[in-house]
């Protein structure tokens, strides 16, 4: 099983973030929702699950007062069914109260 950790997104993650997002969406109804740069979420929550230097999962959420919206939740197809999305939503419970 691959070792992975959840942490805050960093600008150096962008290329790997884009790669993970595209591959994650290929077998979904969002397959054509391709972006060439990571959208800015301000204020927001931006988390990545990483295995080595590869982003294997991501969570982006917009925050507005007491409202929040999950903008993107994706797991790389080669790393699905490992529980990656579960702790991503629990890392910051004070921010992600909707989970």
C-alpha cells in the first residue's frame, strides 16, 4: 500500500494537482471540465494528499461566513479505495464543519 499524507496545497504542487484532477475526472461526467491552471480560492481551503512528490488527492472548498462549498474533491485513479478522501475532509474540522 502506498504511503500518503494530507497537507496544505503549495504553489509548487500545481502541475501535479492539475494532473491528478484531469485523471480523476476522466471516468466521470466531469471529464470535459479541464483547467490549465489551478483556480484561486480566497478565502478557501486547499488540501492535497501526496505520495512522495505526487498529488494523489485534492480537496478545494470555498468559505463564506457560515457557508461553504466543496469545489473539487478528487482522487487519482491509481490511488482510489485507500481512504484518501476521508481524512482530507477531517484535517481542519474547524473549517470543514459541513462534513
